[in-house]
C-alpha cells in the first residue's frame, strides 16, 4: 500500500515490478510492464506509462524492509509460495486489509492521493502528470488544477508586478 500511495502506480504496474526495477541508490522504480488480470505480463497501459518514478524515503525504507524479509530476485510481490502475486490474491488481501482497518478506499484512490499530494505540495504539472503515468498533462490539469496552492495569491502578485512595469513604462514614455 505504501508503494501505491507513494508513487501513484496502477495495481497492475506494481504487480508487474521485478526486484531489479527498484534502484535503491537513486531512489527510483522503473515501470516497464504490468501484470494483466490473466496473470501474464504485458506492456504498460500507454507509452507514457513506461517511466521512472522517484521514491520518497518512506517508500524506499518499506521496499528495503520487504526485500530483507523476503529476499531474492524476480517478482517484487509474491505469494507465500514465491509465485508472482496475482490480481485475485491482491484483491483478497486488499479486501481483508480495508475491512480490518475500516478504510473505504480502492487502489485507484491511492493514485488520486499521490497526484493530490504532489499538486497541493507545489509539484509542477509535469511532475504530477508523469509520476502516476497520466497520458497527458491535460488530464492532470482537468482533475487536479484546483489543488495547486496559492494560485489566487500568486495570480494577483504576478499581475501587480506586470501592471507596475507597464505603468512605469507609460510614465517613462510620457516624460520623453
């Protein structure tokens, strides 16, 4: 759950990760494939879904703890027998976890959490768009534009500065 909330990955992308996709030194994860509902690996949803996602320290620590406990290479997420985790197993685990905690959220909601946190934290539209693998910045803007902080204040300040420059120029032209 920490990986999904901290990266905005789609569940199929997370299930398709290999241990080798995580770069602990750079603090990134490379998304190159997804696990389909059939259990097979397939390409990412779109060309822009293939990406390198920066990881915060909380996610890095969580992944490091997971790997130290389970070790190995191959699929990052496996079942108790070491087989790649499937959608069916994931759904069962997710349902159990959310019912035990009382959380009313699906994995797509974690993508919204990521994009909302990035935008309200002041990340650029480009970063908010590329992190979860949106196909275009237009989608990001349509859904999350209201979350960028201080836009009203910033708009007023920018326009005050521009108008002050314009007024100075007009005064200078009147003098000459």
